[in-house]
């Protein structure tokens, strides 16, 4: 992830170019990993940084902090945010790289919200403070044939029962921008400074308008992240028209091959909820319909990100 230049450089630019947010302030790094964000904060003039990491990486982070001469500014705390105590009652800034695939898969959003409610001072800042989920549609005959239709005939045997399972699993992969058939639509915006954990469950409508005559094999979701408290708004996109990140995009294959003509509209809704057994997993319900010149379709599909 450190080699993800879009991700790491974006955070570095936010911190170094907006030192007024950190100068002489107490910062909290949630899910610190190697401590790279904490190091950026310390370099930007933070009074003190508390870096919380629950994995074994916390031990490495301590070594990294010491090796770079920041042991007096950065305190690495090994443990879960929900279980540890900070040496201070409040912090001025909470920074975290909490996003998962599809924004919400295996993410740390609830942990960030917990830290915000427990430790963020009045007038304090959460970075990033906005995240948005987007949707588009693609032509992807070749890959769908390879991933899904393969199970129809496996060396002469019918394995279509696995095909059903494969259809339900969203694919995390990089999509070629040339595959995009429709416009891209904003589905949901989250304000990390104000939202509650329940806001991560939602049902939103969508309307995707075809930009050319083509086939649609899948819908593609991606997210954008914004830092609006900066001197000028900063952020990055994980969309197919942006530089690739380790988050890639999330591809939801459709049971139907949709024939769509330029100007026609694929309408529907998407419901996103944390899985009841494991809240870090996601259940997605997709409804879509097209009443077009060459294709009429209406269907509901269910996906599970596990």
C-alpha cells in the first residue's frame, strides 16, 4: 500500500501543504500501519501524534518512528481503538486511511467514528472528511465469458451451480476506461465528521444513460475521497478514468446481457448493508430495468462481498 502513489502521495500533500491543520496540534492516527501518516503529521509540526495499530505492525512502527528521530513526538499504541485509553482526553485531528474495497468492505469506518465521538475536541478535524460512492456500466464480454460462462461446460461437465456462486461475488479488478458505456453517477456521499455508523447502510436510486450503442455486462462501483478542510479542497478518485490504486474498482456482473442504444436509460437502485454475521462483510442488492428499443429487462440480483 505504501507503493500506492495515489493514496500515499495524496495524504502526504494534504498534510504537508496544510500544516496549519497540524502545527502545535495533537493528532490521532487510526489504523496507523507502518506509521507513515503519523510521520507526515510530525514533520508538519504536530505537537504530538498518537498512532494506534492493533496488528504486529505496531512493533515495526515503533522501530520506524525511533529510526527517524520522532520518538518524542509520536507515541505508537498497540491495541484496538475500542479497547485502549489515550494519555490525553481530547485530540485536535483524527487522520486515517480507513477505506476498503467498494469503500465499505472490511473498512475501519466504524472505528474512526468511535474515535471521533470519544476523543475529537470541539472544532476538531477528521481527515478525510468526505467519501463518495459512484456507479457506471461497462461492456465486458470477454472477461464475463472467462469468469462466469466458463462453468456452463467444464471439460464436458455441467458446473452451472458454481456459476451462480461466481455471479454473487463482486470482482475487484481494474477496468479499462474504454469499456465504459454510460455516464458515471454519484450514489452516496458520506460526511465522516457528522455521520453515524448506521449511515453506512443505505438504498439509493440510479439512472445510467448510454453514451453509445453497446452491450452492458456489468455495473462498476468506485469511490472518491475528499479533504475539504484544507486550504483548497484535495482528494483522489479510484475510478476507471483515474490513475490506478490498490483499491481498483468493484465489478458487479449482471445475469442479463443488456443491449442498450445511445441515449437510453438503465434505471434501478442499490441497497448496501453490512452482513449480519460479520459486519466487515457487505451484502448488496441490485435492482435494474431497461425498456429500450432492442432490449427490455427487469431483474433483482444479490451480491456478497466476503
